């Protein structure tokens, strides 16, 4: 008798698994919930198909993974689903002349969420309510696989370096409210993290890149930092390492934000895309859990 009541089908060798056999609109038992947390640890991205979820369901399910952040301030201000401050909206739809969500219809760059914080979020979940007929896929990349893809000499060069993660601009290229465009990456606002992090249980190394625009390696001149970052990105962030999820209405996708990056393909601006999203902070009782620690 398996101790889980769901199936796990990995979608690529490096990350992603489709979880079958669960109706997430029904309460999850504690054993199932903790098995899902383990599955996310292991597979880094989980896909649940054909779900019918209310905002209350989304908050309840995400809450099994950790405490939820409030909707962040986006380029369009703080936009959350009515009645749910933890549920924010990723959408290109405007109602009464005002955007209901963030990120528009354009491409978003490869990124991890909010790595400009000292303790970036542990995980995010994204639930599809309306999807375009074409485009708008979300790609995912394992940062363990990205590190492994570096040539050995480059692995040696990046060891011990730090990297500043920009806090001015979001993944859609929009300036966050309250910030001005960075004029000089050496002095623009951001948070410094180790460039290489290790999984403290397995020892596997991963890159902590955050995103490319406005990043800076503080120990190098801007020119040298730009050159090295370009080299790292070219070697590590390769299309053949990525997996792109083609959305259907009713999909819920969760990702571990520590060990992955994601990006969104553009889609026709006259088509509607509406996603509800939660962001999960590192649970207080797991702050010391080495799997949750972003450390050198
Ligand atoms: C996000 C994000 C991508 C998408 O929600 O953090 O980057 O596909 N979304 O909407
Ligand atoms: Mn994101």
C-alpha cells in the first residue's frame, strides 16, 4: 500500500512532474500534503491538471507548503484577487481601462522570483483561469542542471563569487513602483547573494542567477562582470535544458523558487490570459532545514 494517494510522472530528467489522481478542491490529508512537499523538493516543479479551484482553494493548498506572502507591488500597483490579499493576478486583461494584473502580454525573461530579497520566496503556484490559444507558455530550468552545464574552467571561475540581484525591474522588464531605472549596475539597488549555492543534503551545486538584466558581480568591474555573466548565461541557460509548460485552463503549476528559474513566452495582446498566483515564504520551522537555506 503506497503511502501517497497520487501518481507522479516526471516530465524531464532534470525537473518537473505531473501529479495525477488528486482533486485539489477537496481538503488534503496531512500525509498527502507532506508527500506533496516532498515531491516538490524532489521534482522542483509540479503540474496538476484539470483542477477547478476557487481562490480559497488556492490559498488552502499553497498554505500546506508554507506561509503565504501578500501580493507584491507590481508595475500596476498591488493587484490581488477580490477578498484575497495573498492571491495576485498575472494578466494582460484590462477592465474599465485599468489592468487587472501584472506582466502584460510580453515575454518575461528567465528569472527566479524576488531574489532581490535576503530570503527569497521558497515556492510559487500559478493557476490558469484563461489561456491564450497560442503563446504564453511558461518555461522552467533546473539551476542544478544549469550549473552542471558549465564547462569545468568556468565552474572554477565562478566558485566563491557573489552576485547582486537587481531590485528595480520585474521579470516583464517593467520598473517596480517606487524605483528609478538603474543607471549604473555597480551602485543600483539590489541584494548580494552567492553565485553558486549547494544543496546541503545532496551537496549538488546550483547557480543562483536571479535574472540577467542589471545583475552585477561586485568583485569585478562592470565590464568584466558583464562579460562573465554573459558567458555564464550562454553556457547555463540553454534552450535544450528547459522545459516549457503549455497551459490549459485548470492547470495548477507549483515551482520551487530556490533551485529553478522560469520565464514566460509572449502571446498575442488581443488574447486573454488570466492566472491567479500565490507566493510561499520559507516556513519558519524549516528555516534551519538545510534544503531551504540559500547559503554558500
Ligand atoms: C510569475 C511568473 C510567468 C507566467 O508568476 O512569477 O513569472 O507564465 N509568471 O505567467
Ligand atoms: Mn516569476
